[in-house]
């Protein structure tokens, strides 16, 4: 039996893995891939300690760091996901996608989440060529340019607010006749002189040749097709946390995020912790995920070894 099973190879899971090794916890580390969502970014400028790094290089760095310090304490299984968790009299049994089963006293869920993809013509073609799902990662690349944000929830308006700091103009498209973000946030962001909000806008296609040059949408009030000339498109239409394997074990919110105690990262289930984008914390970023996972690991160690 392992002391700990860590699920996920992004900044959260990897940080926890390094700390687990340093604390000499017998740990099983399972990941499908390394790096988390940031692997799609060509230039990450806010990973603390590294002024600029690509998503792929960040993934390689995370993997190298854990493999360097894994030693005899952390066993790494790659190219696998956890498909189910089962509570035992002592600990938990995890079933992997290859059918193998493993038992651990404690679980740390760092499985992350997936951005809901924009499903219109041109979206796939122009991803990384003007269309992005991460303003924190890619936003500064569009300084001085006209950009669009798709999605009128809190994430969309927070993205717009961030972009207004350096973009020439920001146009936000909301499907439906009302924004879903907090009213105070909506009022504050739309008050900016370089900000435009459009309601009843159904995104139809992303336009361009080699890079994005426009975004076409249907005015749902008039049925008219209109095109906005933009060089950047930021998609904020929701997240899909990778938590279904634990649905019957831990409490989740309406968005399928694992509910945690932010003081300890503990979930509703005994000896299960969670960190990163799969949790119901307010902000999701690489640095936050890493720190939250370290907090969880410290609490796991105290729970397993110091009491």
C-alpha cells in the first residue's frame, strides 16, 4: 500500500510529487500527460522565476524536476488516467485506464480541467494563430491590437478586464440577452472607453488567412451576420473539470469542481485532498495550482505521519 496517490501531471501534481519525495512519502504518481492546460501556450510569461517559457518546455521542466527528485519514494506511471476510486476499510483503491489497480492511504486529486472548445469553422485552424484559451498566458502578445472575447460570464469579463490593460480595444460577445457575470463586474468593465459588449451574439466562424483577421457572428435579434475585425480571439465559454472518476467519493459543485477547504485543501472525503483547476477555488492559474498543491502536501504529511 502506498502512503499517497497523486493524480495529475500539471503544476499542481508535479509540485506535490516533489514535496512528497522530499518528505519520503511512499507515493504513486499517475498522469496521462505532463504540463496541464498550458501546453497549448507558445509563450508563458507569468511562471514565477522564468521570464518566458513555452508550454511544451514547461511540461518538460516539470517532468524533469519530479524525475530528478523521485528517488525511491515516488513511482511514476505515465500515459494513464484514474478511471475510478473505491473506498476500502483502509485507504482507497484506484483503477487505471489499463485496468490495473493500486491502493493508497491518501489521495491528492490534481487532475485539472479542460477548456470547453469553441466549435465553429476556423476555431481549430486558428488555435495558436490568434485564437487562444488562456489570457494569462497569451494576452500580452496582443498588446496594441483589437481583440474579441467570447463568453459573458465572470471568466469572460475578467479576461476582458485583463486585456484592456494593453490591447487597443476589446469586444465581448455574449450568447443570449443578458451577461452572466456579476453585475458590478459587468458595469465596471463595460465602462472602459475601449470596451464594447454585444448581446445576442452567436459566434459563427473565425476568419483569416494565415492568422486571425476577424470574427463572424449572427445578431440573434435581426438574424444579420456581422464580422468584427480583430487579430485575437479569447475563448471563455466554460471549463470541464476532470473529476468524474471521483464523483461518488467527494463532494462537487454544480460545475463538477471538487469542493475543498481552502485552509487545508481537504475534500469532503476522509484522507482525500485536491488542488489546482479541478477545485472550486476562485482563481485558476499555474502558480496558484502549484502553491495549493504544496499546501495540500504539507497537510497530508501532518495527517499521515505527524499525528
